[in-house]
């Protein structure tokens, strides 16, 4: 793949309303939860917020947030220094924003892209814990 083609591919990746995020919303809606999207007044702008349960849900791409031991979390073979710094920065920012949310008394659920692709049953059980 040429550098220009790769650049176009990476630029086309959305940060909001992604397929994994929409799938999680569908599951939550089927389970009867009502939620808000992308609350800018909370640290980290959680993808989905359940105010009634004071719960923030982050739907993370395994590549962009470097999910541990995941087949989708590999480094590109070109510009490895750039990507390593970028992706490590994402992980640090995630930890910081989630600790800020914890300090405000919010419960946090991280949903990974691979959980949606590979383990929908596990995802449903993870989301059932919201009201507890």
C-alpha cells in the first residue's frame, strides 16, 4: 500500500458513531437503558453515558487504544516510532481521564472492539452489571 493510500485510510477512520459504538448502543437500548452520547462536560468525553447509574462507557478500538494481548492491537510496520508514541499517548490519556471520572464518582466500563466482534455474550453480561 502506498503512503498516500494508507494516509487516506487512516484519515477516514471516525471517532464518533463507529460500528462498535452503535452495536453497544443497540444492546443497551434492547436492555432498556436510556443514555446520552459524547458528554463534553465529562473528562474524556465518554462515548455513552448513563446518568441515572452515574456510569460512563468507553467503546475503544483495539488498535487505537492498544488493547493488551489482542490480535487487533499491532503496530504498523512503517513509521513505528511515530505510532508507538501516538498510541502510548492515547493509553496515558485514557488512564488520566478515567481516573478523573473516578474522582468525580463515576463508574467506568471499557468495551473493546474485539469483545463486540468475538464475544457478544460476554459483552451483554458486562453491560448487565451497570445497575448493580
